[in-house]
């Protein structure tokens, strides 16, 4: 892989972990780049989990009732493996609701809009594409 692909993957992982670490931080800052990298990484992770659910379901149906000598990895019930995958996926989906909500609220505040715009589905996506407004601060200590 060339260096640009590694940088892209590292940005995805960094933005995804940063958003999950700030799951309860409604007043922080989320840059436009971090927000969209997080959305992309979360979608990729969700797709991978869904693929694992499909594979687990296939294996459960395929090995159901077979009397073959199976490799050691399949000595654990395929239903147990499938149940673990489904539980991890369910926890991720419910957890990502909160993380997506807080990341979107932080991003909307960075654009200068009120958090209530998170309730308008397509408009808030448009607002999240806007640039971050510069905060005007006045330093009165120089007087």
C-alpha cells in the first residue's frame, strides 16, 4: 500500500475512536473532516458486522445436524458463535445512536447552528457540510 492509503486508514481509525471517546461530550468540537471520517468508518464497521452475521447464519445452517469430524474451531457450537456476533452487533448499533447524536450536535454547534437542527433529518446533513465558524473572542486583559 502506498502512504496515502495508510494515512486514509489511520484518519478513519483516529476519527472513529475519537468520536467514541467523546460519546458523552455534547459541548466539544468536531471538525468537518473528523465528522465525515467518523460517519464513513462507522458505516464500514456496520457493513463488516452485517457480513459476519450473514456468515454466522450460513455456518449455523450449513453445519446444523452434520455428523462430520469438524476442526477444533467448530467444537464450539455455531449457534454460540452466531449469538456472540449478534450481541456485539446489537451493542454497536445501540451505542452508535448516542455517538452519532453527540457527534452531529457538536458538528452543528461548530457551524454556528443550534443543536435542535439535529431533529430535521436532511437539513442537518447539509448543515454538517458547512465550514466551522470562527469564534470571535476579545481579550480585554491587554487594556
